[in-house]
């Protein structure tokens, strides 16, 4: 057997120049200081704190401080150890043996064992939205107190990336916390640098330093890897959906950190010597999902929407033009980037859209478009789209909620036709597969040709082969109008000048961060 570190084939430069990477060991002024409370203004309330329950940004940005995976990603998008000290792969590439770090404690004081890993993986495979990524896992065994063996049905080049993926985190929880526990009933107990204290929906989530935390190594590997230290006594994650309130709170000192700041506020913030701002981009792209179980079963109707949209106008209104109009389902800075199917993107062709509506047999039936005010750019995009679709004769009504409310409505497929969300940076294309598989999609998508492509991609080992298959996947997304990408979204973060050690990345990471006194 050979010890391996799996490198995800994503260019290391989701570039510092593009704002996605800062140095993994960026020099921080002064010596770390313990103590105090960090007040963090996030855009939306988390719909759940169960790490296995969803792909939503708020779940993982809070959860990454509480929970840990067997493996994770460093700042160069390489898979590195976290709760696993190391791993070995059999000669045929089908058997992975993980050796756990010893002495790692859960927040309830009990030491983590291989049985906890098995129970957590079993639960994830039963109910997580992206459980399909572990479909090739035939058997998982606890072969010793600190050793876990996973046997695959076939070689899967994306298997380690699936374990490390922070989106719908395969977090390791105590066996007794997860066995038989449905979504939102799991005990919020992890192994991370901060432990859960309190969740008051729409007010805050409080986490506190875990004094018995055992870091992985002594060096911050950047990204989500390496040594993580909790310097603050407490972090309060506060949902602040109104962009102006996040800006004002940052300036008054009510918040030490604020995410998703509007571009229009940059002149006033960059002139404030008490603050620091950083631009992240592209960080995500807004999306529109079709409900494929209702009226949008009709391909012509989906094509009409696709033909009508003017992405330049949407980007200008939704994000003050701060972004990039591009068809790639992966960013230009990633090795997975392709323009396949791009001729169908940003058509800005209302005449063709009107003709497609006629061919679809559309008679003015109401279309319910669910959006939210927690993410201002999504709400603004939905307003523009509503007007663009009205111009081609479509009867569109907005259903406006906060973020958790919109997700609750989305679960009932009888209550919506279109849904706006966003698509964050993916470290491996397999992380998108759950959208397009019948058993895991949340928007009713079903296409045997797509399933066959995804099966083929799962069996491919060489990057060149996987790239060609996922290029065809993107082409089919456009041809079948599975969903709609709007534009590459750039955003800003702001934080107090007294906040030290913070390294901007594709996710908010507040370990190894302290506040000057």
C-alpha cells in the first residue's frame, strides 16, 4: 500500500489576483491575543445547524467552526488530513484505510473513535443532499479503535474530494448524536475549535472556545486545513439581511466582520481607517432553478425563459455591475472551465422567447417565482427577471421570504415554479452531480442521458477523460435548460482594523483570528 495525498485538479490560482486566495500563512501584525467576543454579520439565518442537512452557505460557514471532516481542503484546493492523520490506498484503487488522530475529543468530552466515523458516514449516506457522491462506497468498517476501512465498488477519482467537500459537510459527530437522528434533531456536537452554545433563530448563533481542542499540526495550511486555534472566547454569528445595516454596523463597531457588502458602499468604507475591506471574486454565481415537476416540465417553456434573459442587465441591477457575464459553470480560473453550450447563454432574444412561449402552448398561467430578501443580490435579480419575463408575456408573481422561509417553501413542489439561489465555488465537478440525479435533486430534474454521463464521469480516472465528460454535462445543462446561471458574482467583505490574522478565502474562516485590545 502507498500513502497518498490526493490533489484535486483545480488550479491553485482561483487566483489571489481574482481575490479568492490570500497567502496561506499571511503575516499578521502582533502576537495572538485570547479573549473577547467576535460579532460577525452574516447575510442570512442558517436554516439548520445539522452539517449533513444542506448545502446552504450559512450552514457551512457556521458549521466549519464547530465540526471537522476526516479530510479537508487547504488554500491550494488540495485534499489534506483533518481528523484522519493519514490514509492509504490499495494497489487497485478501491480500498482506502484511514488512520485517525488519537486524543481528539468531542465537545461532550468523549474521545473520537472509528465507530463515530462509521456512524457519521452511514447517516450522511442515508440522508445528505449530496449522498450520491458516496454511491460507490460498498462497505465501511471500523477495523480498530482508530482505523476505518472504506471499500469501493469501483475506482472513483473524486472519492476523497467528496469526503473533504465542505458543502454539505461530511462532519464526524459522536455515534450517539447521529444514530437514528433525522434532520434538525441531531445533537450539535463536533470536534472543532469552537463548541455550540446557543441558537436563537433570526438573532444569533453563539459558539465558544473549546478548551480541549486538539489542532491538526502546528501550521495553518490555509483554506480549511492545518492548525486551527480559537482565540476568541466567543463568536456570535448574527443574521443581518439588510446590506445597509451590515455597512452601518461595521462602521459603528457593532460588528467586527461583515460579509456580502454592496459595491456601492466601497467609497465610504475604503476611506475609513478603522476598517479593512477585501474583494472576493468570483465567489459564486446566482442561479435560477426550474421546478421540473410542474409547468416547467415543458422544455419549450424553459427555453423561452432562457432566450429572454439579459444577463448584463441582471448583473448591473443585482450587483452594481460588479461581476462577469460568462457561460461557464466553473470559473475561468478553474481547470474545469469550458464554454460548452455557451451559445444558448445570455441570448437577450425576446422575439425568440415569445415564439417559444407560443410553441409551448403557454396561455398566461401564473408563474410563482420564489426569492428572498436575505441575499439582496438574489432579490434584485429576481425583480429584473420578473420584468424581462413579463415583456415576453409571462405572468410572473414573486414570492418573497427570508432565506430559511424560501427554503421551507421550496420543499413543497406545489408552491413554486422558479427559485433563485446561488452556486458557490466547487472544488470538484462531482460536487454538482446531486443537482442532476433523480434521487437527490431538489428541483425534480430527470434525464437518463444526464445520469449516464455522470455515471461515466464517476468511473473516469484521468483528468482529460473527466474534463471531456463534464464538458458534455455542461452542454446538456444548456440544451436541456436544467437550470440557469446568471453571472459570476463578485462581493466584498469588511472587518475591523483591530481584527488580526484574518485571511480572505472562498469561505469565512475565523479560527486563528483575534481582536487587538
